[in-house]
């Protein structure tokens, strides 16, 4: 995002990550979303044009933290965004969330991953109930650390697959600059279409960046 001229503030939980985000050109804010309240988060995002929720409990965390991070922290961030008037909100979710509705458990899914998908589903549903936000939900496939390809498949339903973290970041940036994608829930994997073309195809016309 910073490469495109955007000014980025990154909320991090560990002090050692401040240097990482600052080396990438962002301003780091030290804040634990599992312990913060809405005033803390509102202070961190005041003046922003948009918010991206990309936090996650991560591998090795149990079922309780899937709820406190992947659901509750997203709700907290959305509450804070509404409080300070930051309407544009992009949430990183996951492919497969629809498969755990009404208590369903997909074949081959363990209890922890099912809890993760349920937490993401609840966070998505919370956003859809908010009239004060112009939200977009992005559901990436399995994340990999390979170099960016610049080529993706993006749409309402795209099927299972992998996607690089860098390509996810590029799609998020493109979505932020196309407010016409607000209200969409999109799945993302690596594919054969450039990021810009894939996002442009969603709205069919140019959009202006958030001001």
C-alpha cells in the first residue's frame, strides 16, 4: 500500500513488530486488540480514510482465541470505525465460512479450524448488519509466502486454491481504491487475471479512491 503512495498505520500486538512495519514504510501503533476497548482503537484510527481488518489468532491458537481475535476483534474494530466516522472497511475473512452455518462441520475439518470458520462467519455477519460502514469482505484461499504473481481469480465463488499474501495485499489495495466494491463478499485465489483487471471487472467502471 505504501508503494502506491498511501499512508498506512499498522496496529501490532508485539513491540518487535513495530520495526518491521516501519521498515515497510508504515507507522506502527502498539495495541493488543484482545485487551483494548473501543476508545483505544478509535484513537488509533482517527483521521483514517479506511480500515482493513487483517488480524488473526494464527496457527497454534485454540478455539477461545479464534473467537476473541477473529470475531471479537473485528467487531471492536468496526465499532471504533463507526465511532470516528471511518466508513470504508475491508475485512479479511476466509474461503469456507459458508460451510459452517447452522452448526455444520465440513468433512475433514477439525474442531479448531471449524471454530475459526465460525468466528469469521460471525464477523462477516456483524459487518453486514452495519449501515454505517461501506464494507467489503475478502475471503482468500490458503495463504502462502511465495512471491507475488500479480495474477488472481476474484469473484463471488472461485473454488479452493492458494493465494500469496502479497497478492492478497495487492487486491486489498485495489479494493480500497474502488469504493464501488462496497457491499461485496469476494473469494480470492491465484489465477490468470491481473489484480487491476480482476477488481475492475467487479464494478465495470472507474472508481475514485477514498478521500
